[in-house]
């Protein structure tokens, strides 16, 4: 051991070179004694190493017994983005251990691609391109039978957290009537982000385009089902950006298959998606292979955030750049960990 602060690095499914640009990676190893490990091998590290570790980069499973061995731990940097129910959060908070996530880096990239999905569904950009390549293009007005504008339309956001707020920002230029439903948010906060707070039924019934950006929790798994989709306006578009777990995916496919709504999704109930999954051949359903946020610049920003907050913590200050887990809500999250970068 050295006199430098000890970091236990187990960032799966990420890697340190993915998260840190070369100069930032050098800075990390220059300033800290970085012990690279894995979720499986971390518990078998020497007691002295565990006792002196001040920081963890990753979110390995931590039993109460293992957490107790981490006597000097001050902060866990979750670089996976999902706050997993794999540690005794109450005990960590009681000891003053910060649990933070770098997931906010994905908000703007995901919001931008979500805007692309919405535009493509509104103007059938993807369908017109496919028709053109097959020599079946429809020229002029004939190709706009179902086209509509986002500008001035009623757009809903389900879940106005970090991602939902980013969606609200990219929509500003379209001057929409913006509705939002988020039971974890005060109405005044919703209004501050330019949205009108409404209940779920109003959101479903009035939105011409609905962005689903809610995290999966113990209270909302699969809560958007057949009845919810029936409440949506005929011809409305649903853009699924957060996690597939908040919808009944079979019911969503059926609503699209029936022609009641169109949909786009970057996330699916199982990933990679089986080659024979019926959504692959479903007209009216725009598909993206969980790539919305997976930009190298986003991953490198994660490393920058970690270094900035490490510097603050080293000075006895709280983390300010990464998003801190909240005692009241962290145990409710139920998102599955990502399996690919």
C-alpha cells in the first residue's frame, strides 16, 4: 500500500479505458492506489486492502458483512447507471457513505435520439426510405397521408427525472404543449421544466407523442399495459427510452399491430433480442438496439465526473457532479443491469 487513497475498481460492464480518456486514466493512477478487481473477487481481497479502501468505482454486490469490512469507505461511484438493489443502502447512508451515479451522461444523447424517433414516426422517414429502396416510393402529398407535425402539438413525458428533463429541453424549439406525469416530483418542479403536471389518464388521453422516460421501480413494473394503450389517442406515437420493464411489451406490440398507435423503442424485455422476436417484423414499430446513449463521449464524460467528485471528496467536501442516490427512493429501483456497453 502507498499513502495515496485506495480505490477498488470493478466497473463491469464498463472498463476503465472505456470510462477514462488516456490523460484522465493516467491522472487516476497517479493520484490513487487503484486496485482492479471484479464483483466476484472483491470479497476475497486482503482485509487490509478492504479496510483502507476509500472509494469504489463500480457497483459490486455488497453484503452487510462485506460493507463492514470496508471501514474507510466514503463513496461508491456507480458507472453502470442503474442503482441496483444489491447493497444495504440504509447501512451505507447511516455510515455517511455516498452512493452516486454517473447515469446523467446518457440523458442528452438519449433525448436527442428520442427526438429523432418522434420525427421519424410523425413523418414516416424510416418507412419512406425503405419504400424508396424497394422502388415503391410515394411522391409528394401521396407520401404524407399520415404525416403530422411536432411543432405546436401536445407532447407528453412520463417520468420527468434527468432523462425526461433532457427530452423537455430538446423539444423547446417545437413549441409544444408539454404535459408531464411524475408521482415523485412536486408540481412546481414540473412547471419549472416547462411542463404542465397532469395525472396519468390525462397524459395518455391527450398526448399526440408520448415519451416514456420513467425508471423501473418496485411500484411500476409493467404498469403500462393494454388498458393504458387503449386510452391513448388513435394514431399517437409512444417513444420508449428508459427501460422496457415499465411496459407490458406484448400489449404494446398488440396496440401497434392493431394500428391504434405507433411506437419506437431503444430497449427491450430481453437483450440481445432473439432473431425470431415478432417485433422485428411489426410495421409501425421503429427499432433501435439499445444504442441511444452508448456514445464514447458519454462514457468518457463518466470518467471526468468521477475525477471531479474524487477531488472534492479528497478535500472533505461532498460529491457535486455525480447524482447522489436518495435514501427515500434508491431501494425502489428495479432496472436490470446492462449487459453490453
